[in-house]
């Protein structure tokens, strides 16, 4: 906790006291000017991490102990470490408004620049605690340190969904954990994506893989100075790149992208950034699973239409004395192979192929009268693994009357 010299009449000033005072002043000025100039506020990285213990009795909040090193929006340095079980140099109580169980509140610590004399001949800053509604503007000389919620007939501190604003992710173990989780997902994606170039999703990979490598480098090399806002932005960049890659690749159908899009467009807010980053890490985990199943993702590409082969109407009725008839199949798709059957079965790539069918009439000779014959021909065309619709034709073969037009 920062202290300054408290002057008393007749007090001797020593070099040690003056040096302590000068060093304290320089530290305060350098830290405050460096950060308040850009309007940032939050916790500093500290060898002694932020800790807070409170006792809530009905609507009264009593701060039992706190370790906090941070800065407010107007540049006021918050540097306090104490435990009220041993020292209690200022009022550590504040109150929640009555009949407000349906609201959320932020517990804030602030300073008005007042100093209090301690027993060792020095002075310490006097800090005050206050409670404001969560959606209200934070006073410029205050720093939010906890969210207070009403749950199961009592007030409590929300230790799951709220982290005090931090200047860097290294200011909080919770943000450090999220950073490690995201970097782990990036590492797995970077190792998996090159293996998927054997699938049809090459266009998506060409867009997504470079982004993953760039993010992996950024997360590793810029860790020390990374802010929670930058961590959130990197995760949004990852999700955005994946959505764009899937949209531009005709072989991938993302399904329902609404949750991904909502996360991409979510604005930064220190009140919910911790929970928002958690959501982003969950989406990135889902992305990894989708990448693993790239070759199983349903394709959005509609199969190309292959025109069905056909037989001209004029060829459906044949007249012959005996022997075989030739039927020509018209193939309207260049490069396609025509397959056909003459026994009524469905044609496949294992059936006979070609555009000329030779059908035996089955007639015995040129002289005896025989009944006509009907042959069912079924055809398909196949190109690049895509098959046309099957067409069915009936060929009527009639025996020619040898005495037609002759006089007996």
C-alpha cells in the first residue's frame, strides 16, 4: 500500500524519509499518467494477485480483507492491502439498497485523495466502498471489484461470471486460464488443418489455416501485453474466419450459424467480457470438432444435372421379317456414358453401355406368322460419378407380312 510522509512540527526530515516520499510520488505519477491518458482502468499485474473477502449480512456488506492494485478511469491509483481482523483504519462497510432483489449491483472501491495518519509516522490513502447498479456508469474515481447478486433468499458475490476489469490478462488468473485454453485449441487446429487438404474443403482450408497460424503467433508472442479486449478480439477473429471460410466453400454447409454470428458481432464490455470469452472458447472447441469432420460435413453444392439419354419415337415401332433390330440411343450430355438394360432391370454402371442397342426379334423364319414382341429398354447416363434420371422405353417389334401387296 502506498504511503507518504506525514509532517509534524519539530519533526526531523532525514534522507531516508525524503527518498521514500520522492519514490512514492514518482511511481504514482508515472503509473497514473501512463494509463489515465487513454482512459483505461482496471487491475495491474501483481505478484500478489487480487483477492477479496466480504461478509454480507442482509443488506450490509463488510469488506473483511482485500488485496488490490489498480487504477481508475481518472488515473487514481488503488493500492490497498489489509485484513480487518488485524487493522481497520477506515470504514469498510457499504449498503445495498432495500427492496432491490431483482437488480444486479457492482461493489466498487474508490478514493477522493484523502490521507490518514498511521501509527508509524506515515500516511495512507483513505479508500471508500460503494454499491451501484450494474448498468450505471462507474464513477471516474472508482474501480468495480465484485458483482453482487441475490440468490436463494440472500445476497452473495458472483465469483463465476464476473472478473474485475483488468489492464492485462496477466492481471487475473482467470484470464490467464482462458488464454491457455484458446492457445491450446489453436495448436490443435494448426496440426489438424493440413491433413484435411485431401478432402473437398480446400477453399475453406486456404482461408482458415493462415488465420489460425497468425493467431497462434499473436497469442504466444504478445501474451505479456495482451488485454482482455484483445483476447476477445482474437477469439472473434478465429470464429469469423471459420464462418467466412465455410460460406465461401461450396462443399461445406455450416448449418445454423446464428450463434457464431452473434458472438462475432458482440461488443466489448468489461461487465461480461469474461463470460463472453468463455462462450468464444466453447465455439472454438466446436469449430475444432467440425474441422475434424470436414469430409463428413454435408455439401451445399447441388449435383450437376445430367440429361437423360432417350430413344426417338420413330424407333419405338420396328417391323422386320426375322433377325435383329438396331436401336440408336441419343446422348445429350457430352462425355457421359450411356448404360442400358433390355430385361426390365434398373441399369447401373455394371450394365451394358453404348448408344446402339441390338435386339433379337426372336422370329423363327420369313414365312410363318408370329405374334409381335415388346422389349422394355431402360437407360441412364453417368458422368463424373453423377447419374441422370432413368428413362424407360418400350420397343414394339412386329413381323412383316410377306404376302402384303401380292396377289394369290
